[in-house]
C-alpha cells in the first residue's frame, strides 16, 4: 500500500492506522470494546487506556455481503424474484438497507405468520417451533413493498428479519463461524478479569452493517443471556454513535487534524530511504494516547 500511495499517487506523506483505534478516536472511547461490523468480516477489538489488547481480538467472517446474498436467495425462494447479476445485487443491497431489521425474537415472529411458519423453517435452520404464548407476545411482522427499477414491485415479509439473522446464525449460509454475539462474548472473556467490566459496559458498534434497526437490542439480549449462563455478573452497555458507518474515516480525520499528530506521518523522504518496510516499524502514536484519553474523559 505504501508503494502505491507514494509511487503511483505521489502523496507527500502517509499514515497507516488500525481501524479499531481510529473508530475509538471517533467515539472518544479510549477504553472499551470496538465492534466493527463490515461488509466482509466483523471484528471485536478490546482497547484499554488507548492500547489494543491484541490477544483478545476476535473475528468472524460474516458481514453485510452475506446478508445481501442471503436476501437474494430468500427473494427468489419466496417471491420468485431473481436478482443475481452484479448490478442486480446492488438492488438487493438497497432493499436490505431500506427494508430489513434485526428481530428480537425471530422464532416468535415466524410463528406469528400464521400459515407461513412451516415453509419458512426450511430456510431458518435449527428454528424450533415457538411457544404459543411467546408468539402471541410478538406483533405480526408488517409487509413492506419495494419498487424495482423496472416499475414492478415486490412485497417483503419474513425476509425483512430473516436476512440479517445471518449475523447471529451463520449456519443459515452454511458457514461455520461465530455469530456476532458469540464473537463479542469471546472478546470480553479473553480479556483479563479486571478489565472485563470496562469492556462489557463500553461496547461501541461501528460499520455499515451496524445500522440495522433492532441490532443493539438483540445483541444486548444475547450477551446478557450468555453472561448469565456463564455465571458472570456484568452489565452490558452498547453505544450507537451517529455516523458510525463512517467511524474509521472520521476518527482518522480527527487524528490528522491534531498538531501533536504531525510527527507521526511517514514522510516521502523516509519512504525513499527505508522502502515499504517502514510501514511495519513501531507506530508513532504512543505520545498521543494521553491526549486522547484526556479528550475522551472531558467530552
């Protein structure tokens, strides 16, 4: 990357930063668990007093792209709408962003769809029939109509919450991966016992895939359940900053604007002297951490 930036784009200087730290600067959180939900992968990165706890980082290879692909399958299966080309996948992505949400209780919502539950279970792997009382407590999902570019329309119902369920049940896509709730839980538990509370109480969601309505509430529910089952008394607090889909970019822009940051750039002359390996040296950020810790504490 350094070679491309310096030799192709002729930039005068460069800085390579870790996404989670830049997102932490964006959220003014120098201690907490940054959960970045991206297009291809999701990460849970614990940060303590401005330093990444590398040993506790967790990753799952599930992301927004998988939700889009699963939604395309559901649209074909339920509605007979085939959207498979690259251009058509952009339509599916738009449907996902405008119509989908994360259900607090997907089994109960499925049961609320009278007459629909049996065929839906063919795709919802491992979904046991919900109790009648449980289903009765959940409002029946509302259909939403989406107008396609050719002027025709498609009505979505169970697809609205089944597609994002991939985040919690990757087996829906035939994937042996951690669900996002399991990823976050594992990251908390991989931390030293003395900092687990700080992690659980300062979970920050970032990335475009974090924008689904209902995601925060579902993640809190799942984490509280897992902690209770493990006999761990921790309170879960999840933060949803505005513009969190741009968290890394905004964090980087805040960092670059600091006078104290200017000595952290990799200058062209340094690159020409040392070559691409200069990127792998120690990051010149340590002196900035106390500044950010103070700024976060005063905000």
